């Protein structure tokens, strides 16, 4: 996500400058136009690392969910919105959230709508949340739309937790093995090499290969380490550009095993978000604009932008998505059935549940196949290095005997 500084005209004739977070400039422009703003200028905010460190960041998922659950209970009890905010302020811990709630309460007391008051803090509250509150205010059923958003947030956090849990152990294992290999290459093997050099013996081929590799890494350290850092920084800078990010996201989808996993994960969150926004009464085009970022892949987001243009021209959702050639047939058929049967929201929820189960199945395979394979590979690698370094000691022992 990037931070953009926008100069926009509002419906009441005011010209304001605001910062917005978005995946790309085009996505932000389309989103602002859908909300009725006239766009004068959109540019990337300068010194984004400094802006990010100084600006309020979003709440943690747990705090955000807890705040909304408390607010939903208070609203359902019939308490006026100002008293709801007063109660939230009393229960909030000292920090940015407390300051934000006080400013929100001040705006609401001055006559602003709750959605507009929260909308002053786009880096703290996501656009989907603001749209859900706005839709609830317009329809008069804020508890219903807020409850829908809370259920959506719970499902999304549940699937994220499963992804984190499944990938935690392989990442931890890879880090541990990398540390062990570095210790062997940079400390253990050089000491053995010095012992063998003093003994003046002919080393086996495997030992010579391992020692040559270790010596090459050590002697070439002043060259390859800075070179590696420069390459990584250049790649990181390129990936942050629009073209580089698009190419990187496209490559992720083509990766074996992980490509389908990322695609299904993005599709499940997209369908869940789209169902939530449509159920809140948001028009289909605006709902698609708001849901696009949950795909978390610029290639898929670009395909969805093409589909949105075709929907504006009169195509159905399933037809527009099918023409992009980037969405699975099963999802397209289910969405098509939902459109013709008048149950699009329910069918989108079914699609999301189906692909959530597919993500869980792939994650289960990841833990049952990838982890033993990694342990076997790393065990053979470390064991091979140790054996290669001890073979000459066994030979020396046999000679002495």
C-alpha cells in the first residue's frame, strides 16, 4: 500500500487536501470518483517512511474488533451515539485510539455523521468499515451493518490466523538451519581446515569441496556480501514501482503450489468482502471498487478493473469476470447461478467458504509435506558437511592404529 496526497473537490463546493492509502494511483482515482469527489491532483506523498512513522497507524485487529463489538452492544441497547462514544472513551486506554475517539465525539456533537467523523482518519479505519457505517446510517439499520462487518472481520482474521500458524514452523525451521549452516561454514570448518593443513594429509574429495566452499565464502565476504545487499536493495526498489510490483505479483501466481494458494486466499477474502458490502446496500460497482484491494495482487486487481468497466457498460458480474480469464470456473459458475437466481450475496458467501476450505486443505498439505521434506533436506545437508569434515579424522585414526 502507498500513501497518496490528493487535492479533491467535495459535493458542497469545498476544495480540500487529504492523504489516502491505496494499492495504486488508478485504484484510488476510481474509488474517489465513485464517492462523488472531483479530483484535481493525485500524487505520492513525499518521504513516505517519515509520514508513516509520524502518522497514526491502523489499530491492531484485536483492538479494532474489540472496539466494534463494544460499540455494537451499546448501540443495540438503544443508547444514543454520543453516550456510546462517551462509554468507549471511558474504557479506552491512553494512546492514539483514545485521542481519535475524543475527536470523533467532538465532530459528532458538532453535527457530523459518525461515518464522516471516522472518515477523518483514513489511515486508522479501513474504507470498508467507513462504507459499512455510512450504509447503515443511510438505511437506518446501523446495528445490522456493523454486526455484518464484525462477522466479516472475524472470518478474515480466522483465515489469517490459520495462514500464520501453518507458515510459522517452516519459517522458524529455515531460520534455525541457516544459523547452523553459517556457524559451520564460518567457524567450525575453518578450524578443521587449519588442523588438516598442519597434519599435511591428502583430504578426500568431499572434504576438499566443503573446505573450498567455506574458504571461498570467507575470502569473498567483502565482495559478495555488499553485492548481495545492493542487489536486494535494487530488487526492493524495483518491486515498489508500479511495473515491478505488477511483475512480482504476476510471478507469485505462477509459482508452483504457492500460486494457487495465494489465488484462492485472495479470492476467498474478495468474495467475503463483496458479499458484506452488497449486503450493506452498497451499489455493485462501488462494492467492487472497495473489495478490489482484498485480492492483494496487482495482476488480479487489474483484471478486476477491466471487469468493472465492462459492468458499467452493461455486462453481468459473472460475464465480466469470465472475460478477464483470471478467475476460476467454479467461482464463475456459482456467481452466475447467484445472479440468475437473485441470491448473489448468499452465493458469494458460499464461494468464499468453498475457497476458505481449499486454503485450509492446501495449508494442511503444507504442514504434512513441506515440513518433513525441509527437515530431511536440511538434515542431509548438515549431516553431509559434518561427515565430510570428520572423514579425515577417521583416516588418521586408522593410520595410527
